[in-house]
C-alpha cells in the first residue's frame, strides 16, 4: 500500500513497558521495506509528553502535520 494508517494501537496496562511494540514493529517495517509503494505511515494520537512513544518514532523521517490538545476546566 502507498499509505498505512496505524489507527489506534493500545496495550493493556499489564503489558505496558514490556516491549509489546517489538512484536509488531519489525513485521511492519519488513512489509514497508518490501513494498516499493509505501510512502506514508500515519501514527495517530501520540501524546507530546509520551517520551517512550516519541523515542520509538524519532529514528524515522517525520512530519508533524496534526496537533490536538485537550484542556480541563474545573467547574465549582
């Protein structure tokens, strides 16, 4: 495919920081490498403050083209 959307990938709390990403990322990278058509991969909804996720993607050529933020206002 020319475009891959990773959609929402989540990990159950009991598996956080256990290397679950290592299960699917090598296979994904192999598929991308074998396909000469793939030009874009969309990661979706990665928190700016989520350092492990930012570190996982830092070795790829990236372009930040969307930004979403949520704010909390306490109502008394």
